[in-house]
């Protein structure tokens, strides 16, 4: 039957007019809307890409499941950075062409459709809802996914989206909340879909909990799928490097489908991905950049009258609109050349999202204008 129709307020063309106004402002536009990285790709990843440019995995068809080296790098990364032994919880892995297609195709690859319900946070990344709609399933938005009583008795729930650290709010779920979600989903035969793309970008201490931690998943990946991306930690958004890890039976079936539809990371990019996953120093350097930018943004927004706080995680400052309406604030900010994201894109039209994925110079300009 193919993809079903979808509808969403998530349309970047809706802010084109605000960008035009901002470009005409004194000093031009400072774009803090789209969370697109601006910093260099780690040198180790670039070297690996070049070295693999004429390897068998480049001139021949690349492996859908990833090279042995890439799979080993992912296993090592889980152990070193997430405190998880994938083999101990019987988890399998498949690389994806960025995390967005993994999110958008997830409900379809799980064979969900009419009559099935997918739970997600009310304020969240828009592609969760779009992916559910594409599959023809029903979206159930709840204020707090960790409040398992808000969804576990709803008929037809087959999957539950979790996002920690959260885009756009920055919320980080404690490990016991994540464990409660996994347990409740299993009780009703639903799959926990844990989007952990910002897991190493936390600002209050240790990384966010992983749904594949033994204490969270009770020693088994059954019914649990996690997603991770190198777009932010390694500035590789254009490389389209991400992966799904979790329930071996689900990942194995997804891998077969992905092979048939050609959702395969190019061979040289797989080599770059493996190198980046092993390059912990570059990730620490990027974290320091984002921390500085977020702290500066918070200070500037406070000076401008916003109730801004340092997020617990992720790369965005999420604030209530001063006027109570995101679009009114968008117009006001555009006049001083600043363009954030309207909260309506994420399900909260009374909020704004300011992205720290801008150069130091751009952040400094924005802060100066906010304080001016």
C-alpha cells in the first residue's frame, strides 16, 4: 500500500520570512534555528575516509550490516562510552544512513500500521510523529513518557519513543525512569525506541542512561532498540553516520529489509565512522565547544528577558516565549537579526528553541545583540 499521508507543522519554509527580515538587520542574520553542525570533521575520520576510497568496500557493494571493523568499533564504543556490553545483553547492530531515516522508517520496519499505537512525548522531535503517520499507525502524545500509567493501559500500543537527552527540551531521564519505561513496554508487548543521539552531550555530570544498560533492560535487549548518531558528537551530519542497536531478532529483520531497499552506508563512510567512534579526544573537544556556546547563549537570553537555563543535555536552549507566542517572538528577534526555531515545530507554540550549533563568532554576535 506504500507510505501513508502525513501532516506536520515542521516545515522550515515557514521561517523564510523571518530569515529575510534578519538578513536585512544591522550585521546580518545569526541563524540559531536548524541544528546543523559547523565545526570540523575529526581528522582521524577524514584520513580513514580517504584511505578507504579505493578499498573493496568502496568499489564493490558495501556491507549493509557494516564491516567487521565498524561493528567492532560500535561494540567498543558502547563499552567505553555507554557502559554497555552489547553481547552480554544479546544486542545486534545495523548502521543507518543518518538517524533521521532510522526514525522515519522505524514504525514501518516494525510492521506497524492501522490499529497500532505509537507513544511519544508531546514535546519532541517531529519525525517521531511523521514516521508513525507514514506507517499508517496512530500517534499517542503524552506529557511524560516516564509516567507509564498514561499509556500502558491504552489498547494497541506497540512502540514507545523515548528521547534522552531530549530535543528540544534538554531533559535527561534518570536510569530508573528509563527502566520503568522498558519494563512497562514489555508487559504489554511493545518495543521501547530509545533515541540517544545526544547521549554524550550532557551538562550536569555523567552521560545519560542507555536503554541497553543491564540494570535498565534487566540483562536483555529483548524489545529494546536504541539509536545513536555521529552528527553532533563528531560533526558528521553530512556523512550520514548512525546506527540502531538492540533486540537481535528485530535488528536482524531490519537489516534484511534495509539490504533490499538499499539503505546502506557507503563503504568509505563506514571506515570514517569507525575511526570517529574510536576518537574520544575529538568528542571531548566538541563537548567543550558546545558547553561554552550554551553558557554564552543562556547569559545573553537572560539579559534579553528570557527565562533561560542551562539544559541538562543536548544542544539547545529551550525557553518560554516572552510574548507567550513563538511567532510573535520570532518577529521581534528577526528585527535584531536572530532566528531561532519556533516551538510549534516541536509541539509547544509558546516556546522557542535556540541552537548552539553555530560558530563561536555567530554566538558572540547573537549574545551582543541580545544584551544590546
